[in-house]
């Protein structure tokens, strides 16, 4: 498999910070680990996606903005391409399938609960939960669906991956090789 470029876009706050929202440092460890497992360096670009859109590869997005709003602010002719490259980090669990994944055909999403659970998990223990991803790509990396499901997406589980970043790195590489080439 060919490694895929991954960029982390951190949008500035649109609302005052809360204790749960944190800043970019709240996601730095996750992003660093994804890069380590993917074998790539993931640069962080701070700014609004509409102004700093990476020209290729996967885009990890977090910030205080709603993913739908972020896409609506981008040029109409590029939204489909952006959606197929955009992976929101720190989303809420409620309606993630109906609100984001199914209508926008995003590659994947990570909710804030899964991110928090990973931060406190034993890194030496095999097994990974999350992200929410496409069923067909999950099969390519040996992941299965666990609990939450929709027509094309589900909450992923892998007994062989070592944590969320490992599973997400393999998943994004498989996705890019299957969809973005």
C-alpha cells in the first residue's frame, strides 16, 4: 500500500472555549500516533479550512466548528472532493451517521468519547475501538462492526490493532488506496 499524505487542520475557535474543548494540544498526541503508525509526518495547519485547504490527501479536522458549517464555507465546486478527504476528530456521537457520514460520504469520524477512552487505555494491550468508518474499508484492514451501524458505516473494532491511532492509520491508508487513487 502507498502511504497517503495526511494534514491536520485545526480551526480557530468560533465560540469561547469550554473545559471539554481544549486547544490543539488536546489532539496532538492522537495525531502524532496516527502519523507514527501511518509512517508519515502529519503537519498541523491552523486556520479556517476554506482558507488553508490542503491540495491532496486526508484532512484531519478539529476545532470548535460544526463540520457541516466548515464545508458550507468552502467553495461549492470543491466540497465533494473535500468531503471524501475529511475526517472530523472530536465529533459528538449523536446522529453521527445521519448528520455527517451518510449524507457527506466522509471517509471516517472520531467522536470525543472514543478519543477520551483511547487516551486512558493501556497502549500495550491489543484491541482498538473506533473510528466510525465505512464497512467495505473496515474489511480491508481486518476490522469489524461493533454496536452502532448505518447503511454504509459502522463503529469499528479490531482485536489486532493496538489502539485507535493504529486502526485509524491502517484504515486511512486502505481508504486512500481504494478511493482516492
